[in-house]
């Protein structure tokens, strides 16, 4: 899979699993209750997951996570109709991902491994099997654990900071700074992740070359 195809796959996934649901929610919340709007928004990742399962007979990890995050937000909104709680809805997604990352480390199945496989090789069964074989290398496993740990910590810290801003600022003020919070935490983590992935690919190439010479 080419670099352009990988980038296109990432953008498409983000668009249908994050941009579209949030956009639909923002458009609908002025015409109905926030809970109802959020419930409708969650059907978008669900539809894509069903389509991927029917077509490829597999569950999409990233889309499933986004769906889970929205469901957590719906549950919180049902418990309380507090406007501030709805503003902090992204924090529920961040907490969910952070806990999933840390939990996946404990059980020995780092979540970033599933995400990176989706983005790196797509749905090609041969490429996916080749990618799975990388798990035999200690360096690859260590990198997957480290990436997962970093994302877990970043997500939990971002949730704390975002929630603090929600309850310390007015609605209008928070909406103004919210994009910067996302950019600082997730943008910074993404830049680090890209650099770490580049180093990993280079090192894995060297490791595999040395093994072939033995």
C-alpha cells in the first residue's frame, strides 16, 4: 500500500468516524434535544462498521472505538442534562481511549497495534498477515507498547484539562479554546507518533535484513 493510499485511508476514517458524527450533532442540536442529536450521530460510525463487517468480515477497531465513545457520552447525557456535561463530551471519548490503551497494555494486546494495522495495510488480508508477523520481533512489540502508553497518558491528561476548562469558562469561551486544546494534545501526540513510526520502520528494516543474513 502506497503512502498516498495510507494517508487517504486515515483521512476517510477520520472524516466518517469523527468529523461527520460531530458535524451532524452540531447541526441537529439546535432542532432537538442534545441526547437525541447525539444518538443520531452515533449511527454513522455504526453504519460504517456494519458495512466493513459485511464486506470484509472484520470489525474495524477505530470505528468501534469512536462508536463506544459516543455511547459513553450518551449515557452521561441521559444521567444529567447539564449543558456543561454535554460540552465535555469529547472528554468521555478521551477517557475511554486512554483507559482502553492502558488496559490493552495490561492484557498484552496494545491498542495502537490494531490501529496501526488498520492505517498501515488497510483491509488487504495478505498485508495484514505480514503485519501480524512483526509481533515476533521484540523491538516491534516494545514500540507498540510505548506508543500505546503515550497515547493513553495523553488522552487522560487531555480529558482532565478539557473538563477543567469546561467548568472554569463560559460556554462561548470554551468553544473558542476547545480547538486549541485538541490541537495541542492530539496534534502533538500525532506528530510524535509519525516520527516514532518512521524510526520503527527504519529499524525493523535493519532487523529483518540482519535476520536474513544469519
